[in-house]
């Protein structure tokens, strides 16, 4: 029935999103700021490419994750990718100290907001010509990185 179908579709979408995010960061394992940016860009590009899936992934069914263990597991796996990138950045000194879950939530909020605007057609053509969600996401996540990552140390 619909009550079981939507969470299953949402879980499938989250698993696919996780794959997109892992693939996008594979080349950036040693560069935490770039890894964080790649995660955000992959998120927005996925949303733009799979709008129906994206919408189902973040519907009201997500409010009761405990009732849908597969959905909760898939959602946790996506968040873990972001959390891992932030904690790695904190370890290597490129991401500011603080509660990594809160920093991850801040990053997710910005990227998810952009994805929602793209999916909803709210981004003016001036910024988003057909197929250019990735370029816009690169710029926006670059600004995000300026907020949570630390500038490189200057040589004395």
C-alpha cells in the first residue's frame, strides 16, 4: 500500500544519493574542504536530476523514521557521509572546531535549501540555465566552506 511504498521509494532514493555522494568525493579523500564541497554539489545535482525521487525522500514519511527502519538506515548513511567529512576536517585542522553534528546540520541546511529551490523552479534563469545546477552548487558550497572551514595558515 501507499504507506509502505513511499518509505521504500524514499529509502531507495537515499541509497542512490549516498552513492552519488561517495562517487563525488572519491578523488578528494585527503582534501577535506574540497570533499565537503563535492558532497554538497552531488546533493544538488542529484536533486536536479531526480526531482520526483528527491521530493519523496523528504515528505512527511520522514517524520516517523522509527516506523521505517530501512528509511532511517538510508537517511543515517547519507548524514554519516557529511559528518565524517566534517570530523575529518576537524582532525586535519581545515574545519573549525565545534559540535560536528551541528556543523553538519548547518551545511546540510544550506545545501538542502539550495536543492529545494532548484527542484521547485525557484532559482531564476539568470543563475541556473538548463543543466547548470552543478555550477551553481559549486559557487554556493564554496561560500558555505568559507563559513565552516579555516583559511590556510600563512607562512611566517
